């Protein structure tokens, strides 16, 4: 199966390991992975800030970049969620609505792709450690992916999985929200850090680097000894 | 009776909606999903009684089941448990059918019984306000929510079930329906046939309560503090 | 008539909220209970998504035909002996109601909880008549004694603790009892019972008006609305124009959604459906009835992308799941309507000038949209508001410039690729141990409370290119 990787700008620039792990997992599962280099950002920062025209520039570029892809897979519920919104954004646009629909229909978040498209529930990885999972808001509510990441995690050998209390609560990232309303965002991430600490987990895992960068940055600032990692790292570990 | 500013107001709304104003011809559609009809579908009266009885607990209401022959004794017991004193009830043909006058004979001589009498006007309400117990029959009873439905009229004042400290509802088993859906349908059909709906229809589920102080549940605020539902097998 | 509660900047209200430990604890506890209650009810029904779809369909149809249904409602109310006044503005509504009060020469008015009367500032307007106005909902009464505003649309006094309430009762009404909730409530019952019995006029809000019969449905647990509609001879109902349903059958569906979503109850203790004046020989209920139907900016939403905001049934479930509300409390929104629905609705009713922070008081987490029993896409509407504010040119200059840059960056693979190469070195001066603790410019707000992982030397794309080359070699 041919898969085009949608790396997401945040992982491209800030967290390249997420991309590496994603590529390796998909290849191990028998996919042929390519990386369309014309891709940029999904447009969400501008879109969620209300800058529709600026956002559309990015979105059109993404549509162009993935025009020939069979499947588009990205390691982020939020960014994939944004692409799934493209048809709505371009509704009534005679030139872009149809290609937007095509892209949305073939784009999947990593764990969603593995479970729902490849039909795989165990990626065969081994990971030793106590792990809790933050179900990020856009992954669960916008994209509707609730079970896939948990199914995959629970099938990892050696893992000790604990539920995160009030996991469904937002961590306070919200893209530009974190710098536009920093006081509110700060209270939200402090609360999330408390909940993570309560679990006693050594690792906090998630499927969205934006949220993880926020929670991880806060927990590091608080001197908490919890490793905050993307789910792909666990799914690509074989120790 | 007058209606003020209607045309101006509604014309503007229609204009905002981008179409001419409509005063007729709008038909309520058949809704695409109708889960309300599926709740407790096909259950018999006994199953509904069970649901009703369980729900009474959730709404802090005592549930007693009896039959017509024993209603008298049960009612006397409940009235005594509330301390008797004074009772108000509507003027309802069911009072006699279910033997209420007979029951009241069992009570102490000094128990005050008042049957709503519209000819004495506001005095009824004053009596209700002072009464210890209000008793009514339920017209339609909703199993899901343990709700009694009352259609008020000139013989059945609104304060009977509202102002006394204690409230007793007598519920003929035949009045039991699954949920509010059925009650609403009955009322809607009557309206469609041109009947006037009662000026006040109450759906009462247990005593009055509030959670306004630190989210603590307080039972008994403006209305009754205690309630008993007596289900009567017919 | 502004919906603003206080004349302070948004950030100040936020700060006050964040620093109010009692309030935050109370809100957090309440949210937990409300949420659990709602989920339990949804689970018991089993097919909650079907119920939500039905709720949405009913609301969509009704608001799409709002002129028709309001016409029908007014005909029916008139038929049952009532007057109907259509008020385009808060001022019109208030002056009509004042006139009724003055004609009656009323001395005492009892009210049941109504958000729309908060919205139009009715109590202030009534003060000019010289009549005493008594709020009869326990929470509202507490706030009225104190001169405070509701902080939640369902439990208005959520931000008060029982000690504060005891103190208020003692100061304003000579209460000498304890701070036990039961004792406080028993005291309120006694005080309010005497108010009810003396009232000349009652004023209620409206949960659902039923067009087919001219009926007003009121939903309470306390039974206070029933007292208001039973005792006084004159009764006034104030309703937001969109609080209407076609028939009893839709009322029933929406009431069930409302009580489950609002407080996790299958139904509240009192659901009462009142129609017009009392019948001949009936002793109770009004013989003079007035229904006031208020627009006050609602029609701004009709025919626009904000129309679904009028579908709201005021259950407050969006408020009960909102993490922003949990941390800042209701008053920080500085509007009669707080929380996600407040952030959506307030600018629709009252414009952006006084409320342009509200659409940004959300991380767009979507918890509100997921909770809404009539499926209003609340978080999407917040984005729409942001779009309007951008269209109006009302965002800060620096943000405009930055977003122009973001647009160029995302729209051009070349510029984008450059950024992946430059990010590491650009932030190098602030980087220590691959971490930034005190970032420059827009990163400052970020690093005020959290670290930022520094971009590594090699971007993903450069790794992938090299890997491909290696593979080819």
C-alpha cells in the first residue's frame, strides 16, 4: 500500500523523531512511504485565528502537494482533523471544493490508519514502562478517533497502561490560544500536569505534538520527572 | 386582549430569513429520528409499575402500592405519618369512587378536611397555604420519571399540590404510561380536535428541591417537603 | 442596553476569577457532578446521539419558521385571554412591562428565574416604578439580597459558599441560624412564602412556548415558578423570541433534553404548562396575562451563519464541560451569558465592541459542541466570530502582520522549506540544553509558564532526503 506522509509542520521542524518513527512503523507494516516535499502546514494556526484567506493559501498548497497520493497519513489528530475540514472551508468554491473533498477522504491520522485501514491492532512493539495517554481534543472530538490509540497501546508488550483522570479535558494548548490568552492557558496546563502526576506514570503519551509540547514544557518547568512522548515512539520501540 | 407590534416584528424576521412572511401552511415535518417512541416500548403495566417504583426512590418520594379495597387503610397510615392536622383536596368524582370520605371518617375528629369549593373564592388558597397535606389523583402517570400529571380546573386549584408541606398523589394503575411522550401526544391530539387545554397542566416529580447552596440537595423549598405516591391496582 | 456586567477590561476579570480559590473549587466540583449526571442520563437512554439529532432537527425547523410559529403562538395566547407584546429592543420590553405595573399600581412583584430579564435589565427598570421586586429562585434571591450577578445560567449562585450566604441572610434579613443549607433554605422558604402571598404581579421567563396552544412551559425544581403563576392576579411572561416549539410533542422532547443536560435529571420536580388567563370560576392564576416576546438582537443571527445559536435551549451543559469556564468562572466573561454559549451569543446580541475578547476565550477544544443536546457547533461559531473580527480589521496590528507572514509561509513551499532550515539557528541564542526557558517576542507568553523544546538541527524533511539518498547509494 502506498502512503504519503503528512509530517505536520510542528513535527517537521520541532520533532523530527515523530516523523522517523512514523515512517518506520508504516514500512514495517508493509506500506511504501513517500514524502511529498511540496507540503507545508495544514493552515490551522491562521484558520483558528480567523484569518481565512491566509489559511486558504496553506490549504491549497496542501491540496496540491498531495494531489497524487493514494493515502495521506499524519502523526497528528489535530492537523488531520483540519484537513478533514477542508471541504467545509471550500464549500461552494467551484475550483477547490472537489479536490478538498478528495484530500479529506484519503487522509488519516496514524493510529486511525493502522487500526481502521490496515486492520492492525498489534504493531508488534515492546515497551517497558508505566504509561498514561492524553486523548487530545481534536483527535477525539473533531476527528472522532477515540479507541484506535488505546487499542494499539494496550497491545504493546510489556507496557503498564494507566488511565489519565479527566483525560478528556483540554490541556490548554489551543494553538494561538496559548499565547493569546496565556493566563487561562496556564491554568489549564497546570491542571493537566496535576492529573498526569496523579497517575504515577513514567510516560505521558499522546497523538498530537502541540498538546505534548505544552504539557511536556509545563511538566519540565515544574521539575516533574515524566517523559512526554508521541505515541509513535512507543509503537516503534522493540526493546 | 391585544397583540402589539406583531406585523412589524414578524415581517422583519421573515426578511432576515430572506423570504416572505408566513402565517399559514407550515407543516411540522415527520422527524427523521424518533427515539422517544422507543423508550419502554411494548412493556406491560406491571413492568411500568416496577420502573415507576424504582424512580420514586431517585426523586425522594415514598412509594406505596395497594388496591382499591385497602386504599383506605394505606391512606390513613400515610396521613397519620404526616401528622394529620389539615388536608385539602380537589372536588373530584374519584374522591367518592375510591372511598376517600370513608377514609377521612377514620381520622381524628379534629382533622380538618377541605374540598376545593370555587364558590368561596380565594379562601381556598388560604386554606391550602395553611394545610398540612394536599391530596390529588393523578390524571396521567409517567413511569420513566415517576411523574404525576394534573389538569387543573375550577374544582382543582393549583395550590393543593403546591402549598401544603406534604403531598400525596393517588395513582390509579390505569393512568400509567411509559413517559411524557404519551402524555404530550394525548394533549396534542385533543388540541388538534379543537379542545382547549387546561389553563394549568402540572407534571410533578417528587417534592420541591434545590441545589442552589453549594450544590447540596435540599428537599423542600417552595413546594412540599415530603411526598408519597400511592399506586392503586384496580 | 449592553450585556456587560461591569466596566472592566477582560483580562482583569480573568485575573479576578483565577485568584478566587473558593469559586474555582466550587465550579470544578459542580462541573464534575453535572457532567457525571448528564453522562449517566445519556447512557441510560442508550441512543443519546439520536436524541441530539432529534433536538437539532426540531430546533432547526422551528427557528427556520420562527415568524410562523410566533404568529400562531400570539393568536393562541390572545384566544385564551392574554395580551401579546412584541418588543424589538430591551427598552421597548421594559417600558411595556413598566406600564403594566404602573397601571396595576403594583406594590410587590415576584419573579421566577429568567435569564432574558437579566439580559434586558428588567429589575433596574422596575425599580423606577417604586414596586418591590423579589426574585424567588433560591439562588437568584441570594444574589438579589447581595446585589450580585448570576455566574451560571442554571445555578446562578454557584460562586457563593454557605458561609457567605449565611452572612448575607443575617445582614439583610436578620437571620440568626446556622450555615446549614437546609436551615438556610427553610428560612428562605418562609420569607419568600410571605412575598408570594402578598404579590400583586408575577413575572416569569419561559423555557418553551408551545405555538399550537399558546402555552408557556416552565421548568424548575423548587416550584417557585408555580407559586408565581398561582397567586398574583396579574402575570407577565418575558420570553426570548426563539424559545418556542410547534407542539406539545416537541416540548416534551426538548424538556427531556434540557433537564438531562442541565442537571442530570430525567425531569425536574416541576414542569408546568400554563395557558393564558384562568378559566371562569378558577380561583388561581392570572386574570390579566401579558406575554412579552423579545428580540433584542436575536434577529441579527437569522439568515446568517450564526442562526444555530438561536437553537440553544439554555441547559448550560456547554458551560459545565468548559475548561476555560472552570478556571475563570462565569463573571470573567463579563456578560449576562457566560461560558461557550455566552461567548457565541453575546457578540451576536450585543456586537463586538464590548465583547471582542469572548470569541478568543476558548482553546477550541470542542467539549461544548460535544455536550450540546441540540448539536450547536459552538466552537466552530467561535472561529466564525474570529473571522468576522478579522474581516472588520479589528485585530491588533502585530497579529495581522504575523498572520500575513504565516499565510505566506504556508502558501509557499519555498519559504516554508527555508524556515525548516533556519528555525534551529534563529532560536539558538535563547536555547540551553535543547530547551528555551525565556523566549523572545511572541514566545514570551509561552515560556512564562512552560519550557519550549528547541528545534533540533536537522528537520524531518532533511532527514528523509538524506535517508533516500543513502538508500539509493
